C-alpha cells in the first residue's frame, strides 16, 4: 500500500514538472530562448543578491538591478524575464526532491547551481538563529537585572535602552532609505543608458538615410548630365546631317 501511494505521489510530481515544462515552452514562444551561459550568469547574479532578496519584500528594484547587470554582461533581458526564469528554475529544482539526483541532473544542468544557492541560504539561517537567541537571552537577563535594582535606576536604564533601541531603529531606517535611493539611482542609470543607446541608434539610422538620399541625388545628377550630353550630341549630328544634305543639293 505504501509503495502504491509513493508511486502515485511521484506520478503527481512528475505531472507538475511536465506542466512547468509546458509553461516554459509557452514563455519561449513569447521571448527568445535562454542559453546555458545566459542562465549561468543569471544564477551567479541572483546568488550574489540572495541575501538582499530575502531581506526585502518588495524586490522589483532588485530584479531591475539584475536585468542591468545582465545587460552589462551582454545579455538583453528585462526584469520580468529574469524573474520568470528564476521562478521556473526554482520550480524545476524543487521538483527533483523525490527523484534520482543523477537522472535529474542530466535533464536539468543547473541543479548544482541552485543547490549551492539554497545550501548557502540554509547555512546563513543557521548562523543567524543562534545570534538571535543570544540577543534575546541577553535582553532578558538585562530586564531581570534591572527589575532587581533600584526602581529609579532601573527606570533610567530602561529609558536609556529605549533611546538606544530607537537609535538603532532610526539607523536601520536610514540605511534602508539609502539602499532604496541607491537602487533607484541604479535603475535610473540603466534607463538612461538604454535611452542613450536608442538615441545613438536612431541618429546612426538617420545619418544612413541622409547618406543614402545624398547618393541617390548625386546619381540622378550624373544620369541627368549624361542625358543632356546625349541630347546635345544627337542635335549636333542632326544639324551636321541636314547641312551636308543641303550642300549636296546646291
């Protein structure tokens, strides 16, 4: 009975992976297919920003930054394409939990890259949790010590702690504001660079059209001059023939 349930579960997971593959195929019809080097570069950039992604709930500016770094590497992808590709990769990676890793790696060449990202994330969380527990223990010990001290002194210490906490909160708020401003400036720089590239492309195109127009005008002038020369030569020949004919009659 357990084997039957396991086979049914694996069948459902395999069907979900097939649905994800169909979704990727549909996305490929709308956008150019991702190459292996392009996907590797996306994973490398996303790994470097993984901590910031985990700290920020609104991460659209981070995806814009990812797209800017991709363009700097020569891959023209916008933030929505990078985000969609990342979600598809994560979905495929999670789909291999109940499958043979060796067999899945042959079908999914980015397994090791994603595994390294999630392993590093888990290790960071393991380091953070003991630090948080240590801070909580220290805070509780401070509260207990203050409660056993003189009430006025304890009140004064509590006020000092509140001011210190307020300073830390304000410091964190200022740092987040600076980070958001930096991200905005980065996104503005990316958009400005795109605008300059498009303007440069437009100017080059207009210069090409102007040169083509000039060449056409020069060719027309040359052909018109040739036509006039032929007409003048034809008129001279006609005049000479008529003169010779009249002299023959006289």
